[in-house]
């Protein structure tokens, strides 16, 4: 009878709420970046990702949260610059 | 053991993991309490003004109200620190810790805060002197000196009060300590570590700016993180040097 080899080195990670919150905030930031929500939710996403960093390495969820948040903040910034440029050109 | 900034911050994040709700909840309750207190204070001031009985001493009354407000806010501030201290040391805290300063010799805490205010006021002397010289000189140079006295004041206040910055934590950690003992202990702990503390504080600027970008919502999580890191800095210093033992109280026989 064959037994499945169990790799002891792989231990299940305990859920990290902050990392999950970071990912969720990153997604919301990306969705709302057109209406400057990127700053609000993106900022929260980055903060949660930083606070979730309690182990040696950053969780995948937190990393994804940071990337999405930064992208959303950049998009919001570009939107803001575009609005100011249009207003400046019109006046 | 001298821990690095990263180690102190990791310790703080680990201690706060799963406990943010307690701290944030306590902070929100405190905000409501202070709001209610301010409204009551405002109503009392308005009432006393309308009744006209205290017109002659309105400045004195304003000072009393201000001291009352300052005392309550300071004592609740210690309560928040106590909540964070309990989370970091015992892993849990309860709502009653918010009132810790009120039931644990409140005059000790108020005394330390009053002395810190006095020290900051004294630190203004060089800036005030520069400002007076500017006023006497007049002209563009004088105006420059007057405006220049403001940053001088801020920098002096910061650096003079820096060595006593751990005094409230010493008082929370040692309920048997008095005002002067806590200040002395803080000075001892900060000796040779002021720059390390300044760098630790400055390392929070980035996340604090991010917190302001979120309309202050992120600060609800960042404030406990910051305070917890400072607490671990204090514990690190204490572990290395150990605060000086309080001066022994001479045993006096009352009847002899």
C-alpha cells in the first residue's frame, strides 16, 4: 500500500486579517480610482499591508494589496493632474 | 540588547495583531467622552457669561476651564497609553484601563505633564530673546529675527523635552514612582539614545503622511502602532540599563 508523503516543511499559514484587508482595499482603490478613491482606499491598503508584516516575509495578499494600491494611487494622481490641466487650459 | 528600528516595529506589529479593535474602540469611546466633556464645559461657560456673575473674573475662569480640560485630556491620554501597555505586556486590555490614571494617583501624571509644560516654556527663552532683539532692531533684519525665533522655539522645545519623553511610560510601568523619580529615570534611559529615538520617530513620517492622505482614517491604526513602538523602545532601554531604583524612603518612627 502506497502512502502519500507528507512534507513537514510546509505548514499552513494562519489567516492574517490585515493582509486580507489590504488586498480588499487595493481592489476597492482600483475600482474607485477614477473618482479619487485611489488615495483614500489605496492609502489604507498600503497601511494595512505594512501592519500585516509580522513575519519574516510579506504575505502574498499584502504584496498584491500594495501593488494594487500603488497603481490606484498613481491613476488617481494622473486623473487629478488631468483635471487641473483641463481646467487650466479652459480658463 | 539594543534592538534595531525594524525589530522594534516588528515587535509592535506582532503585539498589536488581533488587538487593533480594542485600541481603536477605546480611542473612539474616548473621543465621544471628550466631545461630551467639551460640550458641557462650553455650556457652563456660556451659562456663567449670561448670568453675568463672573464677568470680573472671566480671564481667571477661562484659565480654570482650560486647566480642567487639559487635566482631563491628559489623564485620558495616559489611559490610552495604559491600554497599549497592557496589550503589549499582557496580550489583552479592557475598557477600564482607559480610566487607569484617574484611580492611580492622578496627581503624579498631572505633575509630570505640568513640569513638561514648564520645561517647554523655559526652552522658549532663547527664541524669545531673539524675538525681542528683532523687535528692538526693527527693519527687515528685525522682522527676519522675529520670524526666525519661531523655529528656534520649536527646535529648543523638542530637544529639551526629549530626555523626559519616556516619563509617562515610566509612571505607568512603575506605579510606585513619584514625579521626580520618573523624570530622572526617563533622563537616564534616554542618555546616549536621543538620536536613536529621534530617528525612530522620524521613520514614521512616511506612514503618517499616508494616514493623512486617507482623511485621517488610517491614523486610527497608525497611532497604536506608533505608541507601541515607542513602548518597545522604552522596554528595550529598560532591559539594557534598568531604571534607577527609587530613592529609599527613610523609615521614620512617628512617635520617636
